[in-house]
C-alpha cells in the first residue's frame, strides 16, 4: 500500500546533508588554506583549494563559505548570500565527494567576490562549474 521500503533508501547513496564536520572551522587549516592553496575565479565566486595528504578521513572534503563585509555592509545580505552558497554546495557536493581521493582531505574556500546580489540559479551554476573545474585540476 505504498509503504516505504528499506532498500529504497540504500539505492540512493548520495547524501545531500551538510553536517558541521564538513565545514572548515579550524583556524590553523584556514590559515594554511589561504597561505598554500591554489585559487581560481568563477565570477562571482572565488575558489581556494588545498589538498592535504594523509589517511582517508570520514569527511574527505571540508568547505569554508565567506562573503566580504566590505562589499555587503548589511549582515542580512551577507547571510542570505552565504545561505545560497551553502545550499548550492549541498546540492552539488556529490560531484566532489564521489571522486575525492581517498588518500587525504580537501580544504576548499568558496568566497563571494561579486559586488551585487545575484539570484540563486546563477550562484548554483557558477558553484557547480567551479567544483567541476576543481576536479579537473
């Protein structure tokens, strides 16, 4: 009678969650990311990435999302853009996590460098193209 079956959840192994463990919070790692990481732009976003070799981690990708206070004075505007960027990453992260190397951790900074607010579909499209470019490196 249309009941939920257990195997249907296992068929879709893509997780669309964005738990706290996947967020880059360590000050030490953030400093290392901006000091040693490579960057590229996919306007209005800038990607900074750093691969840290080591044992396979439970969460192979950690992400930092940031919006400049200089360009967006109101916290409401900054928070909205960050929320849109997090949502776009959450929907497209499976591209990155499925092909992330099992031999270390990726630290990724996604910075909003545009000076105007853009709609979600543009942010999502640019974030997806940035993640795919990151994979090709």
